[in-house]
DNA sequence: TGGAAGAATGCAAAAGCATCTCATTTGTTG
DNA sequence: CAACAAATGAGATGCTTTTGCATTCTTCCA
C-alpha cells in the first residue's frame, strides 16, 4: 500500500489515465526534485531546458493542467502574474510568501480551517475550497529593509 | 472630520493628487452605488455604458489602479479571469464566493487575523497583507445541486 | 476671465499569460 | 511490429491589462 507521500512514478501517470510519455515523466520528476517546490509553468520550461529537455511550453501547461485534474498537482494563484504549481502530497496547507525575494513557506492551522467552516455555515455556504496566502517580508536580511 | 465610511466625492480624488475629471467622478460614484459592490473593470465599463457614459476601458483600468494606489479602492484576485475592485471603506475583510452564481459575501474574523500574525511571527515574517477567499456553493436553491 | 502648462483621455497597438489548432510523432496493444 | 489512438510542438489565438501618443480637459494665475 502506497500513500501520497511516496515517490511518484510512471504508475501515477498511468493511473491518471494518461500515457507515460517523456514530457510527463520529466515534469513529474522535476516537481519532485525542485528546490522551491512551487514553480510556474515557465519555471518548469526553463528548468527542463537547463536539464537538456526541450519540451514545449504548451505541453507543460497541458500536462500540469492534466496533473491537476488527476490530483497529482495543485495550482495556486499568488499575486502577480503566473500560476504556481506544486506536487500534491495529499496534505492541505496554505502559504506565506515574501514579497521581496519570493520565498514561499507553508503552514497549516486547524483553528483557521475550523473558523472557515463556521463562517461558511453561518452564511449558508458549502465549502469547496479556499485560498489563504499571507504576504510579507521574510527573515532574510536583504528582505528586511522596506 | 470625515471618516472613510462617509460618501466619497471629488475631494477624495483631489486629495489623492488627481484631477477631478468626469471619468473619475463617474467611476467613483458607480463603485459607491453598485449593487454587488465587487466589480471587474469590464463590469464598470458596461455599467457606465448603460448609464450613457462612454468611457474607454483603458481609462477605467488606469483610474482603478490610481484609486488603488490612493487607497480609495481595493483590488482582489478571485479565481477566474478578471481582477475585482471594490470601494475601500477602511474596514478590512475577507470573502466567500459562490462558484456557481458568483455571489460574494464578506466576513471578518479576529481569530483568523490573529492566527495569521502568530504564524508569520513563528516563521520570521512581517505581514504586509493577506488574501483569504473561501469558495463554495451559496444557499441559493439553484446553486445547491452540485 | 483667458489661456498657458501639464495632466488625463481614447484609441489602437502591445504585452503577458494561457489555451487551442493541427500536422507530425510517440506510446500502447494485440 | 503494425495499427490506432493519444500526445507533442510550433505557432496562432484569446483574453485581460498596460502602454504610446495625439487630442482634449483641468487647473491656476496673470
Ligand atoms: Mn505549497
Ligand atoms: Mn469586499
Ligand atoms: Zn524574502
Ligand atoms: Zn450561488
């Protein structure tokens, strides 16, 4: 039995009903190994180019969207420009982003999650999803000076 | 002495260091009177057209951006397409959006606000802003059926 | 009150991000 | 390994937002 936390592989792609192609394998591998963990489609494109894999940007967008539908990947809409993708390891979390250097950290807070449910209930809503992102300056010295 | 809750006027535009022009006055008035309170630049464009004011879309984007810089207006990046603007009445709040009909409701929760500060502190961040949006189905009968 | 100086507007063109089209290539299956 | 369906790549396209520039308005003071 394998959980979401294990290493992804061609099986995950196959199980999503997709053919195991070189672009898909490379993109999935990159998401796993990626330093920052949170990358835009263009980041993926450039990182793969650097790695000698010339995969079209359209393919990257297509594949990331397919991975998202399959639950392998999560898409975030942080402020400013592009969507950001990360591997879905099955554990929901929210983000805090440095508006100076772009560093992204993750957090999960049950109290915040619970309050959201209560607020939704009060208003008669059924929660399907939520997006919480805190923006600020990280501890990095260079980011401190406003 | 006038607070943020009062009616906006040409003075607000002047105080922002901007000339009091017809487009600016009309856009500000529309934001005040708008039913939903949360409108896209194109919404503003069409609503003004309906009202007989033919103001260019580029001007609307420019003016909304200027109003934002001046603190008169807040911009939100809800999922899907366009940015959404609303008059800044000086009281921070977050949003819950119906993914079926688009209805937007507002809420403010001190507990959530406090937890965010604590989380930021733990991570060594200084909070500058945050965006929390809950997505779900509203109480409207037509929105219930998934 | 008139008119100079600078700011704002409208239009069209451009930019940025994401998706689509379609000819060609690749993966899968028997 | 052939045959078919699915996927890819390159460029076109779509949509939102921004920008350049000639023209029009505001402001302000002589
Ligand atoms: Mn994350
Ligand atoms: Mn609001
Ligand atoms: Zn930083
Ligand atoms: Zn609804």
